């Protein structure tokens, strides 16, 4: 079996976290030098069977179209779409989306570690605070968005260009300094060598 497809199938059939609402969501087995890492699916993504399938996704893909020239279809075809947690965490008693707990994040980390080991990306785009702090120390968005960080992972050194979450509930990316910092981040992404040459050769077919 194709190793990446095996990871995708494992995500979609995973039952390790009892509080999570299944099925797991994956963007599919895309061999790419670029990985996007979201936070966790919402209520719509399991039904659609793909990440960022609702309003936040519309905002996210609008950012990329306007600032990199890449539309949603091309993004999904050329970027491997991962997340901190792959199942919808469910709702809180107050009606909001529940934040995954530390055990759930640690349990789901096995999928991301497998993806990183197999794909050995050159650029990771974490989207939202939960995703960003999986790769760099926690800090205000004003100190992380618009910058590039190079970190050492078991799979090797990789560049990190964080983005804010495109949720309509957050005004950060719609007001200053968020608007300018977001533009800076998207410009860095568009100029990154891995973004310009995103698709990679599957390991079984040749060396990177």
C-alpha cells in the first residue's frame, strides 16, 4: 500500500479518542513539499470529508488566491493538509467548539509525526494559535505572524510561516496590525522556494 495513503486511511478510521466526534478528516494523500497544519475540524468538515470546508475555509482560500494566485482547487491538489487533531472535538456545554485536551493532542500527534517523517516538508504553514505552538514557543500573534522561523524536527530542518486562524469569530486578521502582518506572512509564503515548487516525487518513485 502507498504509505501516505495508509496514513490517510488510518486518520479516517481512527477511534483512539472517545470524546472526539468521528470520522477523522484528511485532505488526502498529496505528496507535497508544503504542509498546512490546521487546529481541528469543525462540524461541517466530517460531512464534507475534507479540511477547511466551511466559512473559515472560504476566508483562508481567499487569502491565498489574492496573495499567491493559488485558488482552493490548486491548494488542495498541491499542499498536504494536516491538523493538530483530525476529528471534531465536539461542543462545550455553552455551545462553542471544545478545545482538544492535552491527551487528545498527544494521541493525535502520531499522525502528524508520520506525515512529517514521510514527506520531509521544506515549509510548514500552521494556521491558528493551537497549530502554531506545536512548532514554536507560544507568543502573541503580533510576534509570530509575518515572520519565518526555521526549526529542527526529527525529519530535518524546516521553515515555519504561521498564519492566524481565518475564523469569522476573530477580528485580529481584519484590523491592524493583523492585516499588515497577515499580508507579510502570505508574501513570505508566495516567495518561498518550496511554495513555488510544491509537488514532490513520492518516495517509492524516486529520491527527493
